[in-house]
């Protein structure tokens, strides 16, 4: 975050939006400030068109979650992922990413950077290649338990 900019406030249960290449935004939810600079989030399949507001938050539930992962808190602090609503977390605490490492002071926990989160969501919505990583199953491994790869993903020719 640039010097002189005020850090924005957010908390567990806050909905935020992540920008996609086409100007639309995907809704996510902050779950837990796992470590001082790492936040656990639930990413959903709820996509808002440019200028569209968040629907009634009570309509967004566990069935909309496509990924649960931990990432840097910077995009929330800076407003790059703006807060758009709030409700009780859509996932139970036992489903939060890295929860099995809490009692070990997070030793063994994994997180993704902001660019990976945004690349995943763009690929999930068919705006970039799904399997163009060193491990072609990398994005598949980020999918939430029981979530299948969407049919509209773009695959490389490999």
C-alpha cells in the first residue's frame, strides 16, 4: 500500500469483490486474519457486472464457494478488493483454509499471492488459460472440496 494512504477497515464476514479482466467482479468473503499479513478467504461463483451491486448477502451461501484459500491482506487494506457487504461466514470454521495448522502456530500453512488469486478467478470464468502453469492441475488443487472444474475453462493445447 502506498505511503500516506489510509489502511481500510474490514473484518471477518465482510464481502469484497475481486476485479476480472472484463470489468466484472467476483464476490469473496474474508474469513480470518490468519497471521498479521495473511487473510483466509472464501471465493464464490457470484459475479457482478460492471456497476452492479451485491445482491442480498443472505442469498450467498456455502454452495457458491469455489475456493477457500489464504492470501495477502493488502488488496483488502488498500481497497483494491472493496468491501461490499457483510454476513456470518459462509463456511464453518473447520472448513477455513489452513485451519488444521492453527494449533501449530500456522507451521505448514500455505498461501497464494494476489496475482494467483486473480488469475485463478479469471481462468475459472474462462478469461484466461486454466492449465498454463508448471503444474497443469494447479488451479484444480485450489478448488474448494467437491467443486468441479467449470465447463467453460480454456485449456492449453498441451
